[in-house]
C-alpha cells in the first residue's frame, strides 16, 4: 500500500474502533448516560479525536446513517429496465429481509433496545427516515422528469417511504419481543408483500425505467 493508502486505512480503523466502543457503552449504560469522555477513554483516543470523526453524539450510534438515507434513492436509480420504482423497492426490501440486513432493521435486541429506550435516538431515527424520503423524492422527480414544484414525487416518496417506516418499526417490535432474526424474517417477508401490494393500484407503473 502507498503512504496515503496506509493513512486512510488507519483512519478507517480508528473510526471503526471509536464507533464499536461507543456502541458497546451505549448498549451497556444507555445513550444519554454515556459521555464522550468515556468513549474516548474506552477507545484510547483524545476527546477531540472522537468529535473529529463524529461531530454529533448521535452519529456514534448511527454509524451507517449515510447508507440508510441513500438506500431507497439508490435502489430506484439502479432499477432494472421496465421496472417501476415500487417493484424495485419491493424487490430490494425482500432481499434485505432474506439477508437479515441491519440497515433494514435487523440490528439485534441490544441495539434495538438502545434506540427504543433513548428519546434522543428515537427522534434522530425519525429524522433519518425523513431524510431518506427527501432523497427518494428528489430521485423520483429526476426519474419522471417532474416539473419543479410538482407534488407528485414528494407524495409518492412519502407513501413508499411510509411502508418502509412501518416495516422497520415492525422488525424492531418483533426484535424487542424476543424473536430471533430468522423468525422475524419469516413474519416480515409476507407482511412486506402485503404492504407493498396495497400500493400497486396507484404506484404500480410510476417511475418505470
């Protein structure tokens, strides 16, 4: 590796170490009860190093938030020829259920409980859902050539994003009820099919590639 490559690898290693230690402490003590100083001590770095990598404390808990926010828009961009936005999102979500993808909500009981018990993280999660829908709306507007100010892409994104919110919450609900991931996948897969089917009459042909 080059010097630049080694430097970047070291940065990623440090970032991951800080994130891992923060998550461990959050799950053990609670998000609000854990301080940046404690995270820095656990990761053996300076407090400033923690805040340089993670400007907000919430960023430490939602380390994959950028991937989450972009996920629906990215799926629509990558839809197959002749595939509608709805069909692409349904296919992608069912694949995520099969993989038991943490980004779809399969984060395990400790992480799910950490979010549910933290008012701060619960509000932050709702904000991430909002950002994800905004990104989807922008992509749908571009995909359909919608005129500026046309409400249709925003309405479609709200409906499509709403189904994902419900399914994400359902996965969390089942996780906190003590179901393991394979059990949850067996329940949520058919429920997702049912939920997406409700949108077929209105959005079945929308944003078809």
